[in-house]
């Protein structure tokens, strides 16, 4: 018995060593996320995680940051949120079971009381003298106070239960919000984006309103990370997120689409207005002097490229995204730090060169 914790400890240390070894060999940043991915890999607890990683390794010899992010969100954070939801749901079910049992018990004792009241009223009919009547009334008073006490207890228990269930529902809401939010930037995550664009497209069709989509990618971000470090890169992603958010209006949805890519859904917005917004955001990003907080060192500037498309009657959500993405690709090809719309000649040219 006493050797078990020691064995556990040894195993944990062995997994940790493998995880850190992988991080070192592949030259990944030693972030908690990467450690968790490689630790899970070492344990082999998620066979599909291992399979995915092995496929990525055999294809490219390493995992890119986007690969790591994908593995993490698919196999680790998603499972964790699922576990949390299961936990809260189980507690709600448990609470409800207890309330039902209590109501059953209360109904049972009410039946017993009805029976005893019927017996009392029978006795009442036969009561011959004051003494007999007094006994009957006393027993009635007793029953009534009994009922009152029981009701009080029941009420208190139901109130406590209501409080508990309210709290659990709040927890559930927090978990739900968490499951839709990108932890780094606080923006809608990819899952939330997928949900919202479907809804926005359906609403636009229903109301015959325009719908535009903007896709954004940070330029030369890999070399920024390489020069200044991943954590400083993260700060830049936060900055871009903040600027996108500041420029968005009430019903617009700003999302982190993937690694250093963002998307903005623009309901009731025509292409020209979407382009103006995109260009304004682009200028804002390039105008910021980046300064490393810890050292005060000037890191220069970053730029973003943007692609903008507007929904057509025959579009699916996928074809709209593909067009905005192709515009973004055209913006990259024509020099970066620019906005390309689907009506621009650069977009047509890039579409042609892709087909060719
Ligand atoms: P391009 O101008 O063509 O977009 O070049 P790029 O270097 O930005 O594009 P590439 O796709 O080659 O590299 C994307 C980089 O974004 C690599 C990856 O490490 C980085 N990245 C992705 N997600 C994150 C993140 O969450 N944090 C940080 N710091 N970097 C990230
Ligand atoms: Mg990219
Ligand atoms: Mg990029």
C-alpha cells in the first residue's frame, strides 16, 4: 500500500520528463499549454490525441503553433469543459432528486393527516360531553401545529433548494460562456464564430439584409515571435483583438478564427462600409508603436492584411468564408498591410491564378 504513492510519483515525474523532453527537442515555447499537450501525449490517456500528434509529426516532423492550439482545444480544453458541464448537470439532477423525495414524503404525511382528520370528524359526531369535545379539539390543534411545522420545514428546504439550483444555473452559464470565449483575447472563439455566422446568414436571408465578412491575418507574425518571443507575440494578438473590438458596432461579432487570424461578422453592412471599417482598423494597427512592457524596449510595429466579402443570394456560409479568405490571400500576395475586397481586380487576378 505504502509503495503506491511513490510509484504514482515516479510515473508522474517520468511523464513530466517526456513532456519537457519533447518541448526541448522540438524547440516549442515552454508554455503551460504546450506542457499539457505533451504531458497528455506521454500518458497516452487520449488515444486520439496521440494519433493526431503522430500524424502531424510524420507529416511535418514537428508541430506548428497552430497544430498545438488545435490539439489543445480539440482534446484538452473541450474535454475539460465537457467534464465541468457534466459535473454541474449531475449536481442539478441530484438536487432535484432530493426535492422530489421531499415532496413525496410531504405528500405521504399529508395523506396520513387526512386520514387522522377523517377519524377525528367521525369522533366529533359521536362526542357525548365537553370532556370528549375538548380531547378532540386538542388533537386538532396538535395536528394543525404539526402541519404548520412540517410546512415551515418544507418551505425552508425548498427555498434552500431554489438557491442551490440558481447557483448551479449560474455556474452552468459561466461554463457556457467559457466554452465560447478565446482565453487569450476574450473574443468569441472559433466554435462561437461558427455558430454566429450561421445565425447571421440565416437572419440576413430572412430580413433581406446585407451581410459582410472580414478576415484578418497578422503579417509576418512568425518572424515577430521569433524576434521577440511567444509571450510578446501574445500581447500583440491581444492588441489586435482590442482594436478590432473597438471598431466594431453593436451587433458585429469579432472572433479569433485561429492562431493569428481573426474574423469579424458584419450584419446589415454593405461591402463598401465593411471596406471602410477594415481600412480604418488596418491603419490603427500600423500606427501603434509596440513597446515591450518588461524592458521598455521598442519593438517596432506590426501590420495586418484583410479580406472582405459580402454575402450573395446563392452563398453558403462556407462559400462566403472562402471568398473572404481568398481576398485575404490576395491581400497577402499583393504586398500585405492592405485590404482587398471581392470587387477589387487583385481578387479576380488571384482567383484566376488559383484556377490556372
Ligand atoms: P504571413 O504574413 O504570410 O501571414 O506570415 P506569418 O508569419 O504571419 O504566417 P505563418 O502562418 O507562417 O505564421 C503564423 C505564426 O503565428 C506562427 C505561429 O507561431 C504564430 N501564432 C499562432 N498562434 C499564436 C499564438 O497564440 N501566440 C503567438 N505568440 N503566436 C501565435
Ligand atoms: Mg495565418
Ligand atoms: Mg500571418
